[in-house]
């Protein structure tokens, strides 16, 4: 009887986030809340950030009932100075999921400057400086991290009545790539998560329009719209060591919309 050779098998990277602090903005509902749940369930201590305090407190209590670690953080990402101070005081954060965003759709010929400024102020300006603030805290602490911005499939293609929204998301894709290049040496990964139309309370008016639903189902190659759970796994992947070599890229969760 001969000794068999020892076979070394590769080890799967962990999706666990134990011991890591995560900041999730736009966390009071929809995609942001889904991402916060995914990170907390994987062991992260999650700061749930949004403008209103009361709902956040209720969510923290619900997380605690599940045995998850979370706390509420009232935060308006469009207030650049206040956000920078808060991140400096409460960080560093090894994970950022920025889900705070705004859409004011309409024909491009009817775009009003005040609507343009509001959407750009949150989706681009707010996202840029929030990412900067979290990265600054990691660099100062000498820690690696994963910084994720909720972009959109509309950061890759155009969309009807979405000129301003598309402009902000295309810009987010640009700064993500540049930041990934700058901060890679610090072990900081920067990526975007790009969903298709996801069923949430904010998107319900689109789904109430049968014509729009037919258009969506024609464009989405898998033949259905997205659910919040479709984004949760993707966010956990980007946040965890499972994506340790992924930076400067956009993870499409679009059912094949942009495959054309």
C-alpha cells in the first residue's frame, strides 16, 4: 500500500465581515436598507445613515432583535462639511455603501436649473465628498477598505427622461475609476454597483405604468425587474474579501440590460 500524495486545494475567500465597521447611507429604506441588512448579517457593525432619525431608531431595534450590530446616524450627505466632520468623528469605516440618491426625471428640454442642482448636489457632489471623507479616515488609520457607490445601469447607457440622472451616474463611474487608481496602494478598493430598475416604494410609480413595465421587460434580458434581494448579494460581494482583487469597476446587476 503506497502513501497517497497530499493534494492542496484552494481555499474560498470569506464573505464574512466580522470586526468591520460599515457606513451605509440612504439606509432607511429600499436598496440602502437591503445592503445594510446584508452587511450586518455577515457580521459587520453597521451605521445606518439617513436624514431622519425616528425610522433609523426603529431599524436599529429591529436589527438588535436579529442579533445584528447597528446604530443610527442622522446624516445629510448633501451637507459636505457636516458629513466630513461626522465621518471623521465616527470612523474609520472599512466598508462604505453610499445608497443616498435623488432622481427628478423629465424631458431634457424641460430641465430646470434647481432640479439639475439638486440631483447633481446629492448624486455627484455628495457622493464624491462622502467617498473622499471615508477614504481619508482609512488612510490616516492605515487601514484597507471597500468603498461602494450605488450607481445605476444608467451610468452605462442613456434613458428616456433621465438626462440629468444619467449625467450624475456617468460622472460617478469616472471618479470611481480615478479614486481606485489613487488609493489602490493603500489597500482601498473603490467600485460601483449598477442595478437595473429595482422594485421599491420610490420606483413604484414606474411599475404602475403598464407601458413602462412592458418596456422594462423587453430591455431586461432575464425578463423580470429587480428585487432588493438581487442587490444585497452583490453589495456583500464587493464589501467582503471575496472581491479582494476587484477595484475601479462597475458591477452590473441589470438582468442583461446593458449587454446589447
